[in-house]
C-alpha cells in the first residue's frame, strides 16, 4: 500500500474497526496477522484435543486399575482385552502378557531372558503411549515463545510504514500517524492473543502428560514385579 | 483431533464476530484539553493591610468631604484647644456668603485677632456640639449676630440658605446643606489625598496609635503593590516545575493552597506550608507536588524594592479546564 494512501485512508475513515484496521495494513503486516490467527486457531484445536484426550486416558486408566486390582484372573483379563486394548495401560498389560505367553508357549526356560524381554516390551509400549500423549504439544511451545516475536515484527513493520507515510505526507499530526500505529499494534496484540493461551496450555498439558506417563511407569514396574514372581514360581 | 479443530475454528469465528459487532466502536477522546494550569496568587497584603483598604473606602463616599473642611481648618492649628476650631471656621463660611454676612462680620472679625482670647463667647454654645461637628457651631455664632438683619441673607446669591435662617434651630440644620454643595463642587482626587494626610491628626488624641503604625509601614513603599505582570511572572516561574498527579478528573481534586516565605534574594525560606488541600486521593500528592515545585524553582526573580509585598506568598494551585 502506498504510504500516501495510508494517510489518505486514515483521514477518510476516522472510525477504526478491526476490519478496517486489517484492510489498511501493509501486506507484510497482513501476512503476519493471518499467520498468527492460523496459529491461534491451530493451537486452540490442539489444546481442546489434548484436554479431551487426557481426560479420556485418565478415566480409562482408573477403570483398568480398578479391574486389574479386583482380583480377577490375569488370564481372563488378557483374553477380554487382547483383541482390542482400550487404554494405554491396557495396551501395556496386553503387550507384557503377550510376550509372557509367547515365551512360555515356545517353551523358553531362561527366567532372566524372559524378565529382560518383558521389561523391554513394557518400556517400548510406555514410550509409544507417552509419545501419543505428547504429540503436537511442541507446537504449543513454539507458538508460545515465537508468537510475541512474530507479532512484534508485524508491529515494527507497520510503524516503519506509518513513518514513511508521515515522511510522504509531510504532516506530523497525530491523525495521520495514529491509524498506522494502531494497525501495527494490532499485530502484537494478535501475537499475544495466540501466545498466552499456548504457553499456559503447554505448561498444563505437559505436566498432565508427565503425570500420566509416570502412572504408566509405576504400573509397568508393578506388573513386571508380578510377572517375575510368576516366573520364579513356574521355573 | 477433528473435534478440537472444528471447535477452535468456531470459537475464533465467534470471537471475530464479537470483535466486529459486539465491541463498542472506539470512542474519540474528549477534545477538551487541559490547556493552561494557571496559578492564582493571593497577595498577603489583602489580608494584612486592611487598614489601608478602609481608608480608601472612606474617602470615596460623600460624607468624607465634611471632614475635609474640618481638616482644612485644623491644619493651621492642629494642637490648639477645642475652642479655637470654632473661631477659625468662619472664614471658610464667609467665602460662600460674603455679602450677606457683612453686617455680621464684626463678630467674626474680632475673633481672628484674639483667637485664644474669645473663648468666653463660644464656650457657652460650643460645649455640647464641639465633639460632633465643629461646623454646626460656627453657623450658630454668626447667626446670633446676624439675627438682627434677617433681610440681608435673602438677597444672597444662594436662595436656599436665606429663608430658613430666621430660626436658630433651623440655622443649625442649614449649614450642612451649604457645606455639601461646596463639597460637591470641590470634590477632586487631590483633596482626597489631603484627607488621607489629615486623618491622623483628626483622630490623633484618642485612637491614632495603631492606625499610625500601619500607616508607617505603608509609607515605606507607597506604590509597592505587586503588579499583575509581576504576579504572572512569579506564577510562571513556579508553574515551570509544577507537575500534576496523574489520573484526576475534577480540578477540585487537585487544587491546593500553599503558603511560603521568601528571602530577600528570592530563595524560599523554610518549608512551604500547605494551607489547604482536598480530601481526595490526589490531595496529598498534589500538595506535595506543589511544595516540590516551589522548592525546585527558586530562587525567584522578583522586584527587590517590593520585598514587603512578596516576603510571604500564598499561592493557589489549580488546573483549570
């Protein structure tokens, strides 16, 4: 946009709604604003998705633990879950049980090797599950840290443009300067709007993911202890 | 993931629409800018020099002229005993009515030479009136003598005084009218100044002490009232350093009155005292700001010869919208 046009438009349109601010902005500032708006939309999508997912996972874990510690036979439990493990913890259980069964069916007689294999399988499953939990959280971190900078870039660019407008129109009255600065500042506002929820959500979600993961690890240790006792009994 | 994305997009669109239609339009600022922050100077003299104000006030009204006649006469004989004033006044009287009194002149004529001797005659009548007015006494004297020739007064140039004269009581009342007429004609500023000077001797014996002391102070620099431009100059000097607290809405919230003393060289002596400040949140802040401004901006450039006027200054700090 021609700087002179900016000044002219500012004189014509004294009422500064969001749309007019956006339409009068320089193309670079427009791009920044659009990018930030998309980032905000995407980060909110991630936030909503993760919040729902974590709630669901927590509820499933609670349910599985209740069933697991109810004294039900592990074999029965395995049979009911093996076809389609419903939760992260069930997947952990199924993976360990499958490895156990396979080893016994194959007639393996080395208890140390069996114990090692079961632990390995549990680790892999935990890693996979926690990866699933934490996927896309990094995007939130990125938006949170880079959003303000991107917005600031838009602001600096917009102010640069409005100063050029001043130079072109040779009029330093505030009415000429103000619209340009207002639209430039809108870029920073958008950056902050995108970044603040992203930062807060990232902290909250990553800590919840950590908690769930540590719960899985605790269960894995306990289950591994149970299996190793079984191994000792059978061998 | 799809639910999250859809929800997010919808929420953003909702927010955008709210921003477009729900948000009130940016309202323009009120253009009534705070242009000047005038400081009112209330010179202490308004409070302290009440005496002077009274004097000027008395001079203006008509009653003053009566005294002027008194004063004209006392000048020659300020200290002498009371009887003398009655004796001297006749001459002024003679001026307005020279022809008619000719027959009576014998009486006044003898008095001047024996100014102090004649007391026997006037004392009789003077005792009661002298305190009130010396003037009324005089008329009584001439009329006694003039009673015999009542006709002559009639031909006088002035018609009014002539008819009433017959009665002594009437005569006593009459005199005031001629005096007033004369005063009206002769009323001019020069005479007022003469009055001022006369005031001391007139009230001299009884109540002169305190007024005189006041007079002396003023006499030191008679024309030393601070001019408006000098007040403005002081105001401008203080105003340079004055900063208002931020956030006030009503000028009364930050209007404070400060009183401070100045040294001969224009520096502030002691600490300024806050005479009054509003009971708002900004009151104390505004008062401190004003005191700071006064202390910071010294020494002040003021005319040294008028030090009496600005040795103590009371200043009102008030932003005017």
